[in-house]
């Protein structure tokens, strides 16, 4: 799956940083990497920034409420969901503190209408820096690397949602499940392990597919050595083929629709 724009995935541990280049030179990207990490460190010291702890199950950002603060997730895992007017709950993503760009919670709502269209809930105990929205906006205005990284993330999310929408309309179960798995591993390298929260039930809720259909698709992926099971977790073995399936290029396999 070719990203819509240069992809930057940053990890808190310097030894595990991965740089994917699509144009700019490697040295430039390394410098940009370091600058972005430094800017994230500055977020902790902004005026009004305070450390908060959320227990598992607590809501960090509530659907329908104004976003007066953003949260910089430094430890733990959270998920985003929304309740429809009919009372149905939809899951969008799971995020952890490992990926720096993804660790900013509520930032797109802040730049949007100022209200959250969904809730972000602690999947595990979470530690966050709560930063006043107006202070963050002032800081971001002077941080072009941060803004560029947020734009790249926004475009990638838009592209993923667009493909997921078309897959859903065409009832392509294999493509939908592949999109969810790729989003869960953050498009990481071979051998990426998804969080244990990526269960049959979670994938079923996220794709609006029946649990039996999800199990059938995952069995196909396992039989063709695209994924494997490591206890309760899913490990990506062949990301290239998974991306081909997500893009609708189901050449080798018959996948349930």
C-alpha cells in the first residue's frame, strides 16, 4: 500500500526508530526525526501542561464535548470509538505511546470544529500530559516539523478511511480485515506484533463484519503465511502481501466477500 505522502513513524526509543523515505534525503529525515522528538519533549513543559493518569476504562476525551485540552500519551494504550444515534458503537483505532505521532490525542478535533465526534478511552492504565488547546496551537504555529507530521498522519488516516469505506460498500471482507491489521501494526516492518486487544470481536466491531467471517479471513491469512498467532497476539509475517490484499489486488487467494 503506497502512502499518500512521506511516511514518518517515530518511536520513543532511539534504537527502534524507523525512517521510510519517499523523496527527501536520509540525512534530512534523520534531522527532522530528531527535531520532532525534541519538540515533543517541549510539549511536557508548555504552560499549563500537567501529568494525568487514567485507569483502564476511564474516558480521556468524551464524545460530544468541547476539546479544550489535548493529551500527549506517554505510557499505555487507548482506543477511539463512537456511539451512533441508534445506540450502536463503532471502533476506529487503538493507539499506544510507542508511536510518537499517534500519541497526540484530540489534536484533529482541536483543529476541526472544536468538539469531539468520538470518545477516546483508556484500554490500559495510561499516563498523559494534558495540554491546554490554545497553548498547543500557539506552539504548533512555530513548529513546522510537527505540523507537517500531523498533516502526513491526517492524510494517511483519510486514505485508510477512504479505502475502508469503498471496501465496506463492496463487501470485501478480506480487504477490510487487511486494513485493520495494517493500521494496528502502524505499517511496521516484517514481524510486527499487534496488541492483544486485536481480537476477533474487536476486528468484527471495527469492520462491521460477523465474527465468523473475521475468523475465516484470518484463517486464510494464517494458512498462506501472511500472519501467525503468538498466543493471543497476531504477528504480521508478509506485510507486502497484506498490503496487496488491502489494495484489492487479491491475485493469489480466494477471500470471502
